[in-house]
C-alpha cells in the first residue's frame, strides 16, 4: 500500500475513534440532553412551581421562560410551556395567557392536555367579558373555544365545564342584543330595534330574554304601523309629485 495512503487512512481512523469516544457526550450537551442539564432544568422548573404555588406568578413565569430558553430539548420544556401559560392566566394577563395557550396547541396538537388548553383559551376570553352595554368581542371568542372543546372532546371533564360557561356566554350575548334593541327603540329606529329583538327569538330563545324580546317586537310593529299611517295621511294632503 502506498505509504501516503496508509498515513491518510490511519489519520481518518484516529479521527473516527476520537468522535466515537467524545461525540456522544458532545451531542448530548449540544441538544441539552445531558444528565447535568436535566438536573439544572428540573431545579429551575421546581423553583417555578414553588413560586406559582406561593402566588408569585411573575417570578414563576421567569423560571418557566428560563427552562424554555436554556433547555428547549429537556423533558421539562413542554411542561414549562404549559405552566407559563397557567401562570400568566393566574396573573390575570389574559391576552398573554391566550397567546401562550394558543402557541402550545399549535406546537403540540396531540398532547394529552389539549382539552384543558382549549378550555383555558376560552377562559382567557371569558375572564375579559364586559357588561351587557359593551361590545361582546371576548364573549364571542370564549363561546367559540368552549364550543370547540365540546365538539372535539365531548366526554372530557373540560367539555362539561365548557358547557356551563357556554350558557353564560349565550346569556351575555342575548342581554347585549336586548340592550341594543332597546337603545334603537328609544332612538326611534324601530326597524333596527325590530331586527335585534327578532334575532334574540331566533338565536337565544331559552336564555331568559324571550318575553322582553316579544314585547319589543310588538312595540316596534305598532310604531312602524303608526309611521306608515302617518305617511299615508301626508300623501292625502300633499301633492302626489312630492312622494315620487
């Protein structure tokens, strides 16, 4: 064999041997899978759980974020993602909590806690519901998430919780429609008011506003009939050309 080729093969063999001896350890350290790093991640995770249990949610969020950033391949990383969302929710940072739960669902769509995550997305909006005289944006969003967990996981415990909160959402929405309908009626916008009252009858018949909505419909029809009669009277006394 050519001495030069022999030397080259010997060198390659040495490199391969060195990689086999140290490579595994290097890879573990690179991906964060070493025992020492797992221990560090576990300690930070435990500290975060302790802070959350004590109600120091901002410190808990910091700990869980450290696990996510420093040990993304650790066995604690996924749990840290979920607990960070919980800590944000408990801190009443509902928009941030919703974003964290949403990210978790997108990253781990088949995780065993997805029913809980979807429910919490609903709760993050449910906790921001305004009074009946305000736009019900968060009510609609909460309703969608509760309906989703019920549809996807009908027998799950969080589906049962969602059903109760879903009814609360529907009541809020019905009361808002009634409020707007009454507002339009007072403004003399009887057709608009009639539309709102009718919407309640068609979409929220069992939420407790049915009778009020029916009375509103009757009042609106009476007012609209009066307006029509008045217009007929004016047509009688004024030249026809005015009404063309």
